[in-house]
C-alpha cells in the first residue's frame, strides 16, 4: 500500500470530520474564518503527528507491513509551513508514547530530562560545542572534505595495518592531516604531545641556508655558527650550501663544540632548506638565513619557548596580513603593530605547494606559516623585540600571499597579540637576577 494514498486518505477523513465539527460549533458561537483555519490546521497537524508516532513507536507488525511509512512521508504536506525553532519555543506539552512493555520507565525518564539537562556543566557544553565545530570544519564543511574523508576512511578499512586511530580522527588537526604514510605512532606527531604526556627532545638541529660564497672571516655566517654552537641545546649544525661557487675547504669553517655538517644542495632551490634530511635526528629544527643576527641567549630562549609549543612556529621577526578593500586582495606588511600572524622561521614544509617558492626563490617562510596555521588553526609565537631584519622583495611577497590564499581556498593565517619575553625583561632590577641577560643589550 502506497504511503501517499494513506496520507491523502487520512487528510480527507480528518478534513471532513473537522469541517462537520466546525459547522456545528459555529451555529452556537461565531468563529472567524482565520480562527477556523487555524484550529483546523492545528488539529490536523496534531492528528498526523499522532499517526506518525503510532507507526514509529507502535508494534513491530506496523513496520513490517508498511516499511515505506515514515515521519517525513506523513508530514511532508504540512511541515514546511512551520518554523521548527519557533514551534519548539511555543510548545506547552511533551507527548511521551507508551513503551513496549507495560512496566516501562519511559515516562519517568522523560520527567528527568529537564534536571538532566540542567545538571550538565557549562564547561562540558562548551567542550561538546567545540568538538562539534571541529568535526564540521574538518570533515563536513565542503563537498571536497566530505569526499576526501570518505576516501580516507575506505583506505583505512582496506589497509587496516596502516590505518589511523580513533584519536587521530577525533582530535585536532584531524585524520586528513595525520597521514599514516608518515607514521601510525601518535608520539611522532607534535599535536598529541600534551595528550600523551610526551615532552619533546632537549636538543635541536640548526639548518643554515647559505647562498653567497665565503670571502672573509668577518661574514655574518661565521658569527652565526659560533653563536648557535655555544647553545647548550644545540645537537648539530647543518649548512645547506646552495651557492653557485664550490664548497669551501674544511679548514675555512670555524671550530665548534658541536658537529657542523655541510650539505651541497642538488637542486639549489629555496624549498630545499625544509627537506627532511637524514642527518636531522631531533624534534626541533632551527631554520636560519646566513645573514641572521642572533646571540646564544636568544637561541636558548627561543628554544625554551618552543618546548612548550612544539606544534607551532616560534621565532623573532614577525609579520602580518590584512585585507585591502580597495584592491580587493590580501596584503602583506612588515610594520610594527599590536598583532601579527606570521613568524619568518619554520621547521617543516608542504611539498605539493613548493613550485611557486622554487620559481621566485622567495616566500618559503610565508608558505610555512600558511601550512602550520592551516593544520593547527593557531597563530605562531613571537619572542621578544628584534628589529635587525631587513625586508626585501615586497612585491613578490604580496603575490605569494594571494597565490597561497587561492590555493588553500581560504586565509588560514590567524592573528595574535601575544609576545613572550623572559622574566624581568626590561625591568629596572639588577642584571644578575635575570637569566637571559644579553637579550636586552641587543
């Protein structure tokens, strides 16, 4: 028996019955046409609602004999006339159907609903809302994400030996960013350090990108090598030689207390500084340009801050982005303001988007910030004040900013107003009471 036929028949019978009732009632008391229509509509809706509950909560034989009956089928003629939120707000009663067993506690359980809802703490409600928002944005916010999520789930079910755990799917950044090709161990992802109680290693590897030949011992790269090597947390230093000139002799390099490994870049492109070289054995990577001016104290303090935020970029020179309403495009600025959204150092790279970086020999730090913010949904962290950083090629960086935003499909960068300084930084107290004393002298 068709559902449409039952629905129309029920509507016809109900309409005839209520029409006769209204006719007899109006003979004793006059009702307006609007009141009659409203009463008829309300009564008819209530009748259909009761019929629907009968099929949903009734005996099993109803579901077997009429499998095509459903709530949407019975109420499709009327449900579009009402606003659900308004109808729920104006409701005055709760209809609780009888359970299958005579001694069912369904009515008593229904009476407990208000107190149960009020007993949930606001912190719990907030965490549930945050989790719902995360699931929506990670897996259901677009058709592309729905398709990718479906394919990844199928892959996990087929390749169960290399599948993601439920924790990866239900925690930031989500299953689409925690690729099993990298690792199936949660401890290999910095996003889960705090949850698992894991602390990052106490050492870092410095990667210095060299593009100019060594002419004299007074070049900034020599001073940088010595300053970084003096850090108590430095495990080794990698010098990525991307210069057209041949490698300098071994005796040209300064003598340091940590190993200095010189790697000659094969492709000599900017993105090569972020490749996962086999020599890197530490969790933290300090990415440096050859002309960077840093003291040992600054290196130590930055690494100490990074240990508390291993999933973010931590560094000194900060930049910001803004929307230029006149040009209708994203803008890039190096002006000192009260907030920032990028820090020009990084420790990882997204290889599928490195083509423009290699072509322009620029913007690798911008792309790194885009990637990390897209994954973590958090801004980088700036440490102390530092002005010894010259900005170049602003036009290219403006172009990169808009190209990256177009490729990502959104602007993932997040603004922040937080800056971390050492304790007693710039305070008028004795210098002997300060741990990082040299930072204020720079």
